[in-house]
């Protein structure tokens, strides 16, 4: 999953949110260098990714995307699913998306001292572009994916992914609707396990 889903699945603890957010920049066992709750966020992120990467519903989305986007299909499907989470945010949270995003940007700004370099480099773009809210529109998805396409080493075609979303919108929406409740349940179970001190 992408940023918005990872944050939502972290619950309300700011340190766990931070850990989940920075997890892609933390390799191997270096997560052990962080405070306990940030460590839990990193481990939660990895568990969410593992569940998502191996889920048959998500595989349907990725298979459709691989025809055009090849190895970038998982990245694109993650962002598509964030679009639907943003679109239906009111069904999952009592806090409106604009407020939720603004509060998390504040969390980032007051914790810059512990953020990995990769996160620090990306953070101004995230906040200035208000990515978490922009996911709600297909145009916002297009901007994010086009920016990512410019930064990839190989040809990704991600700048055309929004066209694919529009073409098969109902299929991706249905797949998200089927998958996300299962992911919520899994993330809650993992969070409980981590809270009880198991890794």
C-alpha cells in the first residue's frame, strides 16, 4: 500500500505513524536503532506490505497493470488503492481528510531530527503538493505518478497510469472494496501482536 493507507492502518499513535511512514527508507535490522514505537511502525509497515503483495485480489489488479507497466505494476496498484481510500475516506474515519493530512504534516515537521535522509528529501514535495489529499482525484494521481515516472531509472510509463485507471476504474474500485476490509483486520491483528511484544 502507499502512504495514505499505511498511515491510516497505523492508528492514532504519532510514533507508530512515523515508523510506518519511514519504513521504506529503513533497511534490514536497522529498525532496531529507532525508539520502540517507531520500530513497531516499521514492522507493521512490513507486515502490511507482505500481506498486500501476496493477496489474490491485489494480484488481479497487478496482473492487469503488468501488461503496460511491467515491474512498476505493484507501485501503481498501491497508489490506485490510495485513491479509493481517499475517495471513501469518510467511510473509514471521522476526521476529514484535509485535517488528517494537515495534522500528519505537522507530525513530520516536528520530528525531522529522526527522519532518514530519503524521507527528508521527499517531505517538502509531499507537503507542498498535499499528496495525501491529492490522491482523492484522478488528476492528483496523475500528478503523483508523472512525478515518479520522471525519477525512475528505467522507462516506467507511469505518466500514463491515470488513463488506465479511468479505463478500468470500476474493476480497480471493486478490487479495493473487497481487499481493504481484509487488510484492516490483518493490520489490527499485527498491531495487537506487536503491542504484546512479539515480532
